[in-house]
């Protein structure tokens, strides 16, 4: 992959910080610039070696960048896109803009609306992370072996799409390409639903009881310690699919509930065996 | 702790096998005998060094034992207790009988009804385990740092209770004593509920989607790979509390669902923050 001159990462939390570390480890850019809203986060990223330079000023941050990655919570992505749109003469640059938002239909529609037609925007979602989501927890290999969803539309600039895909591959990720809509249905089921369930489970257990928990409860609810704002944005930017997933989960739980209520030994056994078999297949 | 002459473990899966290994590592008995229904399981336990001798014959297995531990799935515990009851002259022995069942009210009531008043039965539930539940996965330190619930009633022989507690402590566990009823309410919330939810979650996701899952889904559903028969017995021997837990979980999930539906940003944020804070407290 041809080296970038300047990669600018907006939002240097776990994802932004890890992108920076990965880029620097693999020498994919001459300079990595971090842009943020708080000097404290930028300092953490600098200290970690995730970025070479840091700034609170978006204009100077994106100046000369040939790749801009917006790695903020979803609700901030359109605001940054708006500011970026007015700051550059997009007809003259070849800058690629991408993002790391966990939902794609909302983000891609918004950004295709906001950014001029001459920009080179490609939606992406690195499917990696942790409940520990500051730059201090960033690692250069966070994306190694992880999937990254790249979600082009009919408006996507083909050459930029190829470059974004090559970029993620270069930092170790497995690129999976699909339309934004399909992506959002998928992650609602395999990512948003588990988070809602984990949060609901924690909230359903009293403080008296929670002190007795063991590994089972801990594992089942680990993700509930994730950043509340990030997850709030995820659910509210993909509500239709999130609600659809809750509804299909409830049906599945209702089936177990009915079997226990009716003492339907056979049905309960079959449901548990089906879950066991399906779960073992993804060990 | 005074050494036992002969400890007999009925059912040598993960729990029974790990008890055997722990006893042998700490030399807590002159001999450890394993009793089972299948020679294949007993051979695994022998090979692992979890038991010294193995037999399919209950009578010879329990002969001369001063501690009998029933570590089978719950539905088999009463059957073994019945057989044990008729095999010994309990007025003359000082044998302690205990179990490792994950629910206690059903087991303790049954066994206090079945075993003669002269027996020394003490209900117990080692709160440890794994979805990999054969003797091949047994370890001498499975109980180290784990909680073991000991659930005496007004009928429990005091000296035997002390001995059972000392036994679990000797193999590394933290003993928590509580009445069977309170135990069952507690584990329904912190153990049975997570399992039902994990199983329901796996069953709610299509095979097409499940191949894309990441660490979040994997952790949330790990326990769904647990033994179906063991869990079936757990739910059906504690149905009232299991159903009560499902109901309080559903309320908690409904709250998130409503917040997403109504786009109640503030409420959703508070719910997610509450879950995060509570979960972080048990990291």
C-alpha cells in the first residue's frame, strides 16, 4: 500500500488510538495527527504514541491530510462532517474521509448529504473494541484478526473504496463489504442486542445479590461496562433494527419461559441443546 | 482438618472430578472412590487421577465411606439418595452425605425426606464450573477462590455441618451459609437467569449472522454451551424463582426498549450508565 502523507484521526479513544498505533507500527503514514475536543484525551494518545501531533483545532488538524478518519461517538460524526465540508475546497483535494461508527445507514446517509459530491467518503465500522475504551487501552494489534465492515453505496468513489479497504487490511483486519442497511440489521442482532441484554441483566439484579456473582454472570455482562454515550448513540441511530432484535430475542426467551412454566421437559431440553450446539460452533 | 478414611464421589464430571483432584492434592482422604453409571466417565476420572478406585456398583462404592458426595445432575440426586438409604444401617454409621446440586430447596427437601433421620446430610452447592463439564476438564484448583453455598436446615446435624464447611474450606473455597430458599432466590437471579438469557440470545440469532460475531457476543453467550441436561434440571427444580427472575429481567429490558422507541435520550443514558457503574463494581 502506498504510504499516506498525513492521516488525521478525529476522536482518539480506544478505536482512534489503536488506529494511530497500528498506522505507526506499520509505517503507513508520514505523520499521524490527532484531533479532539479535550486536551486530556489528546495527551493520553500522545503519551501512548498513538499520534505524532495533537490539536483541538479541526482546520489545522485536517490541513494536508490525505486520509481523515472520524472515530468519535456516532452523534458527533455529522457535526464534524459539516465542519470538514466548509473547511476544504473538496474539488481540489483527493482526501479520503472515512469513519468508525458502529451503525452505518444513519452515518452514511448523513455524510453523503453533508459532504460535497466531490469528496471521497467511504463508511466503515471496525468490529473490534472493549468496554475499556480510552486511548490508554489502545493497542497496535486491536484490529488484527478482527472484521471491519466497509459499507459503500452507489455514490462511493471506487478508487477511494479500494484504498480504504487496503488500509484496513494493512492494519490486520479482515474486510467485509456490505450495504449499510444489511450491516445495520446484522450488527443489531450480533452486537447491539447482546449489549442491551447485558445492561438489562445487570439492572435487573439487586446490589445485595450482585456481590455473589461468579464467572458466568461476569462474562454474560462484561460488555455492560462499555461507554454509555457510545452505546446510547448506537441504539438511537439504529432504532428500527435494535427494536426488531429485542423482539426476536423476547420470542426466544418466551419459549424457554413457557417450557419452564409448563414443565415441558422435552421442549426445554431441545431448546438448550440447540443453543449449546450453535454456540459451540463459534467457539 | 482430620483426614477422611474414604471419600466417595457419585458422578465424576467436572465438579466430581475436580473435588477428587482437590482432595488428592491436599491429601484429605486415604482413598477417593468414584461411582458412576458409565465406565467411560469413570475411566476419564481415573486417567486424570481424580479418583483412586472406580465402580459402577453403588453398594461397594459407598461401603466404609465417611464422606459421600453426590455430584450428579439434580434429577439423579434423589434416586441415588434412595439407593443409599436402603444400603446402609445409618444408625450405626457416622457417614456424612452431601451434594453439589445447583438448586437446594428441591434437593434438601427430597433428601431429608428420603434419608433416615439418623443420617448426616448437609446440602451444598459449589458455585464454580464451566461449560466444559467432563472429568477431562477437572482441575484441583477449581474451587480455589470460588464460593460454596452450604444450606443447612433445622434438621441438619451440627457436627456434620461443621465438617462439610471445613471440607470445602480445605479445598480452597469460600463457604457461604444460607437457607435453601434464600440460596435458590439468589442463584436464580445471578446464575440461572444469565444462562436462560444466553441460550435465548443464541437461539434468536440466525446461522447466517452468527458467523460474523465478535468477542462481545462470544462472552455474552459462552455459558450457553453448558450441559443441556444439567441446566434443564436446574430450571425445572427451581421454576418459581427462575420465572420470577425472567420476569424482572423482562421489565428491565422493556425499560430500554421503551426508551429506544420513544427516543428518550436521557432515560436511555441513565439506564446504560447505571448498568456500567454496577458492572464495573464487580470487575
